[in-house]
C-alpha cells in the first residue's frame, strides 16, 4: 500500500484514519483515485476532496460511516448508491444487537478494505467475467445452539466468522491448527484466491499449467481435507508447499500461494512508499532499493520483486525478533513454491483489466 499524507498540512496518514491528528481535517478514502484525501465540507453531507487526483470532485461519506463509524471510504456524488464500493459488496453482516459484534465487524471491514485496495491496485476484476459471479462477502457470528460458521468461498461469496476479529479467539484457533500465521487480512487474501481461481484459471488455457504446478484439482476435495485433518501434511511438505495446509489439495495450494503473492506485492509497495532501502555492511548480504514510482506486481517483473522481497523479509524478521515477537514472515520460499508464485504473477498480469 502506498503512503498517504494530508493534503492540507502534509502530515503522515494511515489507511484507516478518519481525521488528521495535526490539522483536524476530516479524511476519506476515494476509491476512484485510490487515495486518502482531506475533505472540505461544502453543504449538508457534501464534501470537496483536496487530493489533487480527485480534481476537487464532490463526495459523500459511506452510509456505514454515517450510521456506525465502521468505514472511511467515500462515494462520488453522482453515484446513487449510499454505500461505498467496498461496503456494497456485503451480502450479510453480523447481528449488531450483540455488543461485541460491532467492534468485530469494524475490524473485519478494515481488513476487507485492504484486500479491495490491493485487488484494485492490481486491476483485477471484482464484478466477474463471462457470466461468472461478482465478489461478495458474508460476515456472520455464531449464535448459541446454531451450526458453527465455516469460513470459506463458494460461487463468488466469501464467508467469514467475525469471531476471527477477536485476537484471543484467533490465536486459540491458530495454535490448535498449528498455523505459523493467521490474520484477518490473511483470511481475506486466501479466500480471494479461490475466487480468482474461478475467474482466471478454470476453463481457460492456463488450467494445464496450473495442473503441472499445483496438481489435479478434480480429486475429491472433501476427502482430501478429511485426510489432511486426520493425518496431517506429508513429512516433506516444506519442500513443495508454502504451508502445511497448502498440501491438502491443489485448490488450497493455489489459495495459500495466492495469499502470499498479495503479501509480497502489498508489502513491497508499502516499503517503497516509505522510501525503505537496505544497505547492509556485510558484503554477502543483499541490499534493497524499491522504486516507489513502480507499483509492485504491475510494472516490475517477478524476478525484480524477489530482489526486493528477500532482503526485506530478512530485515523484518530480525526487527520483529528484536522486539521479542515471532518472525513477521515465518515462511520459506523453495524453488517449487517460487515457480508457483511466478505463475500467479503471470496470471495476474494477464488477467488485469485494461
């Protein structure tokens, strides 16, 4: 994600901000220009954007901000929908009469908007192609006595249990499932991989190469997952897969690898936006200088991305350990995994909207 600054006072901003802490200007994200803008009030409910790409265009705040303060995205005045392009993708939201659900939903929406930002940055289709379904979301909460909610994707609809937004509950699940990494954003990136398999791989010429790299997806999915949860991953899974779960079925291998591709593109763009460069003193250590003028995943080739990524992860993991935390990126990219990532990069470039 790129770096944002206040259009009025120049102060550093963050993607989730709703007000500049220095000059107190109201802020809103403008999805049509992919920018977080300071806003000037013009009349009741009408705001003028100060961000130069918006060219003083008029907006109104998303209804989910006005009603519940859970969204900081804006809607152009000519758009008749009261919800922003992210919130209008929701099919269901949790029961907000349950006190903890509002905060959980807020965190869930924040993570989802980061996903939508990246997908739009990569110019990937959100509305489906050739009679395929658009990307939509269900955010649900378990109710006493009801069937437990299963997070997943089906026919364009990503369903997520908002209990994942509770840090203690998510950590409990991460530990019980022996996962090194589990976040809300990671969930969204993984499930979006299933959506884009349907959009970009199924019934296309790329399916043959997919099967060469990931395996035959026609094998029984339910049986494969049952075997995985009963017997675990193969002893040598780290040689061929990005995660243990990726070894369960080719669809899950694709989704896990897709999520990591989004990790890479977003983190490199963020580092470039902050002007991060690495110049280690040891002659054998790799340096890094990411060009902020180039958007990761769009204008650089895959090998150049890796030149940025490997040194960055080494530094990030060392910094995290220095603070007493586990590795920020606890994964190893072997040659087979790199070939899968390269295939995803090529698929994204080919699938970008013109």
